[in-house]
C-alpha cells in the first residue's frame, strides 16, 4: 500500500535528533563503527556510524568516547544510523591526562554495566555529563567520582541505608560499624559479627558518606576528606558496586596502574 502522507512527514518519522554522551565504539564491517551512546532523549542505545573508520570521515572525530554530541540519526532496520554529528563538549582534559582518562573510563564503565537499552532517563544523562565535566575541568577527581557513585546508586534504586542498622533497625551510634552489601547498608557492631561478608567502616568514613548522600555537589566539594578516609570510602563503594554487579570492574585496575606509575615518577 502506498503511503499517502506528505514526504516531509515521512522524512521526519525516519530521522530524529539526540543529545548524547559517547560511551564506547567498536569496529563494524569494513569501514563502519558501532557506537554505544547514552542520550538525554532515549537513554542507552547503539547506532552505526557509516564510514567512520575512513581517514576522511567527518563524523569520526565527534564520536570518540567521553564526547558529548548532538546527533541526527536515521532509523535503520535493526540499528539507527548516524547521519550527522556535532560536538557539544569534547571534555579535552580527559584526553590529555592519563589519570583523568582512567576516572572517565570508570564512570562510563559503571553506567554501561548497570544500565540496559530501556528508554529515557534524563537524571542519569545529567549525572553522567556533569561528572565528566567535573573530572575534566576540576582539580580533584575524587570528589566528582565518589559523588557520582553515591548518586548513581540512588538513581538505580540501590541507595544504601547509612542511618540505621539494617539488621536490627537501631539507630547507628557514633562508633565504628560494618557495611553489608547483601543487606544494603550499615550493620552495628553487635550484628556485624554474624555477617562474614560485612566490611568494616569507620565512623569518620560513614560521616563523609552520609554528607555525600544528602548534600548538593557544591556543598560536598567544600568538605576536606583525609587521605586515609578517601581510600576507605573508595574501597567500600567499589566493594558494594562489585557485589551488585556480581563481577569486578576493569577500569579500577587501570587506575591503580596509573597511580602507581605516578608515584614512581615523583
């Protein structure tokens, strides 16, 4: 049956625009690339960039990982096809500093592992874009990354309970505690001895984690976290995230290698 609608209307339905962050890319066919995206309008999805591996491709430079882009796409049989790409922010410092590259890789890997192609999630898109900008343009990636982890857990429905013992329900007292990834929160010392998987957490680390959980980013930036507490927070959050994913992440090993090389050169 012939489609009687005007050509302009048919073209509009075949093409659409997205603002997205490029998560990753891989080779596709002889000259194309498969692009993993997280967009403002439709969340996580994949699209094909035709000819992106050719030397003269105009799209290739706009479709590198960690780039925020405006895209025009055409609906394909299985995957959309990127017809136009324009950079909104390349977050250039992420490409010039290996440590920042590692943190950006970690942020993207977390989002990629936790999400599926299930539609629009503007809050996650905003968190991702804001975090990449903070890592790129601010001096201390620790704050941006820990804030990202805690907010990501909130948005995904895995917000840990840091106020009350998740075993007995009693309010947490000002003393060192345990953290149970299986129960999703803090366990008091009395209950903690019964859970072998529970991870020790100091009261100071718990205090900073509560601050990150309840406060806006600008307030979090003002808090000075001592080096020992930083490591404790990082280890605890990665323990919880790895438990939820049921597997270890790849990027923390890369980050560890970069940090060790940095200390050797000092």
